[in-house]
């Protein structure tokens, strides 16, 4: 791996694995997403994610908090912190399968959490759940954008197939895709 000079950003990462922290930093950097802080919490022997989140929610150099966790030790405290936080919290929670549970136990002594309960609790707390590091990066980019003013979107594509996929995704996410005015379509086709 080539050395990288990271630029300072406004995202903080708490990772329960040093290598995940390192690889995430490289991946985010390639996508032009920069960190304020990267914290490797390991087996969380003395401090846990909640101690770190408590600090980051008041940190002026942090606009977003991203987590990679193999286990959640005190879910109630995490939910309380998330509800109080004005900053978005994004969670990539691994250790959701039987096979992963055995590896996680030997890696960080992480106990598996019931994924359905974690999902429901995180949703209630307003924590954004992602399924991998790529999604975490996409989420970080999206959270830097200004908030949408409504629920109407226009999707323009050179591919009919991708336009159909976008329409499905928009509707699934609760957006309306109204028909574009004929004049706008006519001008677009000229280009």
C-alpha cells in the first residue's frame, strides 16, 4: 500500500478494529472524504464507543460520527447519545452471522448482538445503518449535501434501464418522481 497524506475533514470514525480503521481511512481518502479523527477502539477494555461518542458529539471539528462495531456493549446508552446528538451517526455493524460470531470472539472478544433488535433500536434512535464500508462512504458524501426541500425528485438517465431502476429506488425511499414538463424534455433532448 502506498503512503497517503490525508486531508483534514469533519468526519470522525470509531472502529473496533485497527485494520478496519486504516482501510476505511484509505478508502474514504480515495473518495475525497476526509477525517477529523480516526479512533481504533479495539476490544474496548477501558473505554467503549459511548465514551467516544459522548466526546465527539461536542467536538467542534466533527460534523458526522461513523462507527464500525463488532458488538454493542450498552445499546441503551448508545440510543440515548444518538437521540441527544445533533450530528448524524452512521453505523456499520458486523458480526451478524454465526460464522462471524466465532471469528469476532477470538478477534476482539466481541459477543454477537441480535441483528433484528440492533436494526430496530438503531432506526428508533435515528442512527443510519449501512451494510459495508462502501455504503458508509456514500452516506458520508450524502450527509455533506444540503437537506432536500421536499420529496420530489427528477431522475435523468441516458439508459432506459437505469431510469427504471432509479424510479424504483426513488419510490422505495419515499420520493415522488413527477413527469417532467414537455418543454424541459424537448430542451434536454436538443443537447
